[in-house]
């Protein structure tokens, strides 16, 4: 892009998995779309710094956006991955109680899973769990066969292909600096060295979504929630995988506990933990993993895998979550804020899209397109 003013129907901010899914849905509906991304490629933020897990929809309050988007998203995602040849595996997951005190948590999760319409979940005894995974320590467990893993980069490349096939475009190294609501209802977007005018603006900027929203003149400040950042650290584990399924402990404050995932290459990795950050500026996040955090990882992992050897863990990578609730507060839901939230036709802000955002991406995209329908059509959709 070259310093000119461009008129285009739809602008999507952010080329993570959710932004790409939104752009795909808009382009395939016949709209003119461009995706603006500040980095040099797709998915350099949240989308490349997660567990790459396809979630079943177990953990989230029934009827919440996280529940509904995860459930619908998973049901859309598996066929999409198969059709596009994206590497994935429906490996299943065990959520385990390691002592009697945790059994009610697992029972509660099973009850919620049934209320959430999650398919095929079952409670099993510790002996049954050990028969499935001989290295596991558990007194009870819940089996989630719909859980899987995916090559997240492969998914994003497939979405890019669909966007471009439908006539959409992507502009990398083009950060959004600000914008404003114009008198005719369009949006002015200052991005890179250029200015765009659009009828539709989708803010799918992930960690930067609140900053982007605050930069739009004419959007009421009360429509933008407070951001709280939580870093999640991961450790790798060399050697032959000790488990064939994902292993999750009972949930903890702020997350799902230090869980074990096996990637598509068969490598074990553990995480994330929850490290609440005092600084809520995404640009200042230090993604280095402190090796000293391994001590708490060993303690957490050995509760369900006692045979974990000393010195087996190595610092791997970390991610950061754009949370809308602080430490000690109840987990906040996704926010998919359309005109009903802020009064501006054509604008959708996506706030707090953390886990299960990857699983939910195709469903979130459908929800965004519904919010961008004309007002009369939305009322009957």
C-alpha cells in the first residue's frame, strides 16, 4: 500500500485465526474484503502461541458465548480441516482427579458437559483410566473423545487460500494507527502509510483489540472493556511420549491447569500455567520462559504423572491471553460487540478472544457476519 486513500467495503484488523475466519466468511458472502496485519505474516500473536487443541466445549457456562461458539466451531472445524487437508487428530482427552477431593470437580465438569450438549463424554474409574493410559495417576477421570489437536499454521494458510480464492486480500506490515466514524456512517482507517474508507470494520486484533477500539474516534469509551493480560508458559519434554491422549488436571483459577498435550509430531509439551502480568501493554510482554518456573511444573505434572524424571522439562514457548477479568475474578465471556453494543452500524469489536478462540473461529466468523446484516435482517436471523 502506498500512501493513498482507498475505498473498500470491508476491513478486518488482524490476521490471526479469528480475523482470517471472519475475512473468509465475508469474502465468500460476496463482499470486498482486505485484512490488515501489523506483522509480516499470519498468526504471529495468540494464534501461534497456544496448545493447538480443538476443544469439545466442556468447561464453559451453559449458554455463554464461549460454550456456544466452541461447540458450533468444533462441529464446523473438523469437516473443514478434512476438506482442506489440514493436519489434525481427534486424539481425545482425559480430565483427571488425582485424589478424592478433586472428584466432585470432575463430576461437576461431566454434568456441565452434558448440559452443554457435548457428545460422548463419560466418567470412568481410576482403574479404567489407567487401563487407557498406564502411566497415569488418577482416582477418577472424564473421557472427552471429541477433543483433538490441529496444525494451527496449516489452518491459517487454508483460510488465507479461501480468502484469496473469494477475491479478498491481505496487507502485511500494515498496523492500524487509528480511525474515526465518518458523517456518512463509514469508517476511516489509518493503517501503515495509507488511509482506507470502509462500510464494515471488524476488529479482530486479539491482544491489541482494546487499543484498536480506543483509537476509533466516535466509538464511546464505555464500549471498550478493560484489558488484563495473563501469560502462559510452556515446557517441552524430550523422549518417547508417555501418553496417547491429552491429559488435563482439574481446572485452576484463570485456566485449565498445567495440562499435557502431544503435538502432531508426537512430542509432549506441558502448559500453560497462569502468570498474571502487572503491565497490560501487549507490546511490553516478555515471551521468554523463565526456567525457574519449571519447579512448579514438576509439582503439578507429577500429581498425574508421578514418573516424570528429574531434569526432563525444558523451557519451550509462551503465549499471552487478552482477559477481560482479573486474577480472582470469575472468568469473563467472549465479547462479540456489534451495533447492539455500541450503536455503530458496520462495526464489530471482538474482545477477550482467548481459549477456545481457535476452536471457535469458524463459528465466531458466522456470528460476526450475522451482526453485519442490515438491521431488519438481523431481527429475524
